[in-house]
């Protein structure tokens, strides 16, 4: 095993995490059942919000994981298994997609017959070849098949290497050649699947509205949230010693630099999508934003500008915070919260206007989806080290020093 300063890494014992997350998920499903009885339309929107947020984080972590292999990144060897742990939730999320198919008619207007002869009826008829329930379900299955296959191929190689007790390779790049090929070949497919998932699950809520960069917007927010979650997990691992001292402030500085870059990317995509639509000033396009600045939603706009961009950007520009794991993890908790607010703002205005925008069923949806995802991921990770101990790049990753 590669030497790790501060003692050996420990296998993950997630018993308490599994039990706690499963209890939260069970409570969430009870609240969802009550919500379906009293306000089914709002409950389905809340469920879609929680589902879309969870998938964006899991796939964002998968993209980060694959980039590490494709780029032959050394320092990422230390955080590789933490990203894997987040990605392990994808099969559970695939199962949670099934309820969306069942409740799609309650969510998506293109499944509701429009008045004959109306513009909406003509629009739905024109797009019926794509916007139909069998296609919606089949595409969702394909998206998850691509994501799960990519994750499984890389995870299997990593676990096999640990269990085989492979000796350190004289040529680490050659030793990881298979993983690099898998990641490089499948990354475009993973990205395309995420783009079309954004179109299907969120953008089609407003079938008259479209944006060619909406997939980038959704990806940027999810990737940023995934980086934030991995940073939080890294801080918890550092505090508990579960990585055996492999982590150092230099690794947090590397994560912090990526966080800063994707804060800017998310803001860029959000701003220019709104700017270009405002310049064009087409009724079918501006309707999306008119819904999302009405009443309390206007407050959300300012919250996103300040909380999702200005606060993290100004906090991450100084170099010091990136070398302080605890402070960086705290900021990442805020970034994760803002990502949930962003997804909430994208979806809920479709069915809630004015000032009564929050609903108790939202808590049930987030508890059910995120509780299930965390419990499943922790169960799959149980008994496996959070450090890829036989990774050919691990020695170089531990020795990584952030550039000045």
C-alpha cells in the first residue's frame, strides 16, 4: 500500500449514516404521501425539485471523477474515492425516477390536452414526436444507464486494484490507461445525457420556452454543488482521520480554485441566458422569467445573485480561505444551499405564484430523495476505504503542493 502520513486509512463504517438517512427518507415519504392526498400538483413539483437537485449533484460528482482520470490528475487521487461515494447514489436515483413517470401528467403541460385549434394545441402537436410519455420514460432510462455504466466501470477497476494488492507501478499513467480511455470516451455521452435530462425534466415545464444553454446552466450548478459536497466530505475525513492523513491544506486549495472557477461559470451561464432572452424580447421566451420575478420569486432572484455568486466569489478570491479546510467547508455548505434554492426557483414557479411560494411538502420531498440517496450510497460504500489505497497516482497525490 502507498505510504500515508498520519497512519493508515480506515474502511468506511456507515452504520449510523445509513440508519439516520433511512429514517429521514422514511419520514419524507410519509410526508409525500400526505401531500399527494391534500395537494397532489404541488407535491409532484416538490418531488421533481428534490429529484433534479439530487441528480445534478450526483452526475456533477461523476463528471469530476471522470475528469480526474481523463486528465491524469495526480492530486485528485486523494479525493477520488470521496467523489466515487457521491456517485454511488445513482442507482437509487434511477429508481426514484419511476415515480416521475407515474406523476408526469400532473407536472408537464404537454401531457394535458390543450383547447382544439389553440396555439398551444398546435405547438404540442408539432413537438409530440419528442414530448410524449413513452419517449420521456425511455430517455430517462437511457440517461441513467449511461451514468451508471460509466460509474460502475471506473469503480470496479479501483476496487479490484485495492483488493488485488497491486504493487506500485513504475509507470502510473500506463497503469491507469484503461480508466483514462473509459473516462475520455464516456465523458461526452455523460455530458449529453445531462443536457437532455435538463431539457426533459425542467425546461419542458414551459414547452413554449427554450434556451440552447440551459443544459450548461444546469450542469454548472450541479458540478459546483458536487465540488462543494466533496469538499465537505474531505473536511469530515480530515477531522476524523479516516484518510490516514493523506489530505493536506494544499488539496483544499486545489478544490477551492475549482469552486471559484465554477461559481463564475454558473453566473456566466445564468447572466447571459437572461441577457440574450431580454435583448430578443420575444413573448414566448420572456414568459419564463416573468413567472420567476413575480411576487416572492423576485426576492429569490436577488438571493441567487448575492448568495450564489457574489458571496462565494468574494469569499473565494482571497487565497487564505482555500488553505483553511474548516472555513472552506462552511462556505461549501452555503453553496450547496444556494444550489437547492436555484433548482427550486427553476421549477416551483411553474405551479406557485405570488407570495405563498414555500410549502411544507418541500421538506418531505427533499428528505425522501436525499435521505434515500445518502442511505444507499453509504450502504454501498460500507466496508470500503475512503482512500483509493492502490491508486498508482496516490503517492504523487499525497505529495501534491499547490502552486503559489
